[in-house]
């Protein structure tokens, strides 16, 4: 199983012949390779796994996924607090 995290493309550039981008993950900026999503453009949301954008997704899908990830974190914190 792998975990892809949605983020918004805020910058696109090329490095060593590869399409790259700065991706905003809720305020945290990280670099990701955009070579697998040549159709991606500034402002798009992408699903990123280990530094590679694998799919372009809708903003709605990105927000739903982020909400589910937040629920998991909150549940984990609740469980830890009970110990």
C-alpha cells in the first residue's frame, strides 16, 4: 500500500531536463517531479508519492482526501491521549 498526498502546484520549472514543481501541502512547500503528469499546470492539484506527482486531481478530491487524512491524525491523537 502506498500513500499519495494531495498538494497544489505553486511553481513549475525544469531541473536537469525534468519537469519539476513546488507543491503546497497545506502551507508546507516541497519539491516534486512533474514528469509523469505533463498536463499539469500552475494551480492544479496533484497526488504526490515519494516526490513524484502521479495524477492530476480536482480541488474537491484534494480537499476530501486532506480532510480524511486529518481525521486519521485526530483519531491517532485521541487514542494516544487515552493511554
